[in-house]
């Protein structure tokens, strides 16, 4: 019987692509197979259509894993990637060796949040993405340098406005995943950061309380894209969790 191949699957946030994980890929690829796919419509990946649901994202991630010969993975999602990781857990549970939820939340959007995402999608389709590049959401903390903002904005600019809109609509229609949390039975790490004003720590922290045995780690003043602002600390947390999940030797 062939042995299983385990790896690390990194699911990116909105409105970026798999580029955001390049430091994590570089730090860990010598120790474990690492995959940071571009979700549908991002980074040149084929579009999922007018709405990119979190199930669409999960299916694309599973296809990427299979294409790379990876049977199971520790699935790490940040922000929108966390929503996709929850969808992946529901659809492909047997392929999940562990989970990392970073700067994300389990609940669905409230009515006002849904309307904001729909209005944003409509504006993107009407005007393009220049306004979003010039005034992006608070993806980084106030302490982030201009150089980091420049590369983040460049990555946003490289994404088709239609794909950013489709993902916004997909997030708007995502279900409340809170009822799924008590049934998660793989090693789970929840990462927050006090500098995140987009999905504040108090919105992420309850995930750790609801998932049996989950570990909670706070990356301090890092902003929403905590893997970019606190790269070494984030990489260390990932490395330790891969060991906890049995992908690396103790």
C-alpha cells in the first residue's frame, strides 16, 4: 500500500493571490511540500464565474493538492482563506491533517456586511479596481512601512476587478461556520494580532474557544496580514504546528 503524502496548503486572503505566502513557502518548502495556490480568478487562475463561493475556493484548492501529489494537508487560511479552509474542512475532511485559522472568523456577515460586499462588487464592476488600490482596506497596521504597502497594492492592482468582485460576493453568501467548530478533531492553531482592525482579535479568538484542543497565538501589533508583518513569528508558529500535526519530526 502506497504511503500518504502530507503537505502544507496555504490559502490566501482577499484581494490578493498566493504571492502573499512567498515567505512561508521559502521558509518551509525544504521540510515539507508546500502549496500556495491562486484561488479562482486570482493570480491568473481561471475564474469561477460571477460569484466565487468559498466552496469554489475549496474545490480549486483540492484540485491543486491532487495535481501536486499531496494526499492530505495542514490547511492554513488567512482572512478569506480562513473561510475557504472552513469550506475545505466540510467538503474534504479526510484530506485535512490539521488546521490554521489566521486573522479570520467563523461567523457569516450580518445584513449590513452583506450589503457592503455587494455594493463593493458593483463598484468594482462599474469602475475597475483603481479606487481599491488607492484606498485599500486596513490590511496592514499603522506601523507597517510604505514599502510593504507598495507591494501589497501592486498585488491588488494585478488582480482582475471582476475576480475581486466575484470573491466579495462569495464571501457575502458564505454560511455561518460556527456550528462546525466543535466537531473539528484535528490539531488546530488560531492566530490573531492586536494590530488587526479589519478582523479584530476579539472576532477571531472565539474560534479557539469553540474548537476542542485548539491553540491560540497572538502576534501582537501586526496587522491583518500578520504573515507579512510578523513573518518570522508566523513561520515559527507554522513550523511548530506542522510538528504537532506529525508532518515534521519532534
